[in-house]
C-alpha cells in the first residue's frame, strides 16, 4: 500500500488509471474509500488519486497528535493546518503536475491551500460545496448565515435528501458508517478556515478555481456560491440540478459528469480575467 511522508506522518493514498490527474480530498466524515463511485467511473480517462488526511482512514494517527492538557479524553487531536501538507506530500511523491484537486465540503479548504502551496503541480482546484476558506468578509457572512440554517436540521438531513434516505436505506447506512473508520473529527478541521487566502492570493497564484454546487445543498446555498464565483474573476461555476451536499454519494453520475467536464475544460483552457463557465 502506498504511503507518503508528510513531516513525519504516513499519509495513505491510492492511484488508479491514467491520463490527466484528479486528486480527491474527502470531507470530515470521509476517507479514500468514500470515492468508490468516482474511481470506477473516471479511471478509464483520468489518473484518479484518493488520499486519507492524517487521522482519517488508513493514514497514521499516531504521529504528532495534539492532546489538550485540560481534557479528560485520551483521543489525540489533529491540527487542520497540517492537512494541506498531507496533500502536497502525495503530489510530490507521485511527481504529479497539472493536477485538478477536487475537495468535498471542508476538504475543499485543504485542497485550495495545497494548490496555493504547489501551483507548479496544481493546475486547478474544484471547491465542492465549499468556498474553500477564502478570506473575504462578505463571503464569510453569507456562509455563516447558511450554516445557521443548516444546524437546525439533523446532520444526515444536511448531507443527503430525505427521499434518498427513504429509498436507499442501505447506502444511507453505509454513508453514516464511513466516519466510524476515522480518528480525527470535524473539530480537528475547523481551524483550516483561519487566515484563509484572499481573492488576490488566488488570482496571482495562477491556479484556476471552480465552484461545484448542488441545487439542494442544505449547508451552503447556491446563492452564496454564485456570489463567490462573481467575486473571483476567471472562476468556473457548476451547479448540479437536484443534488445535495453529499452529491458525490447520492447523485454520483451527475457528480462524475461535472468533475469530468471540469477536468477537460480546465485542461484545455488557460484562466483569463474574463473567463466564466456556468
């Protein structure tokens, strides 16, 4: 099994297929196996890389843990600021270039930071159901308002539609079980938003950015994502009809088609100040 060294921590990853590279970055409840519906669909045309951030899946949870001295819990805590380096470690070990990083939810924050750290390796970043932690006051306010509404719902209702839960109880159960393989938790990722990149940081990096949103996302509204797209010249916007926050799981065919379309588009077209794709 392949591992990359990220400042002393062993980071598990898998590489499948061949062609232009796509590296998927999971969210707070995922790990590399969450992308099973993407790997099988995309590996014939693309190189597909999946990764476990430290404390998730098969990555080493034992190196550099943080434990609060005032905590009764023995569970180690992880610093979300280390997660972008985990992605970079995989990029460097595999010597990948012109990679499209695809983040899911808060994993998009780590993906964007990794792209800005290694623009010579990362050609584009897809912010799936996320603003990527961009440090912009209007966007932070809009995202906070969306979260305030989302927390009124049960967690699973924020991520999957109720119809899917009724009709696919099997996949809903598996979805909920995915997170039980992880030692790290949502609170370990929260500080990824601290000191996020500015719009100017992104523009000057040369890394192309695409926003991928679901029409029925209960965590981050289409209105908020559209505003982020408007504020970032040259960015792309993909809104998938009928898709929830965990689009990759519930509507994989539509999600996979959007990812493939973005990979082809972002490979073929250089970013310009006026470029927009909706």
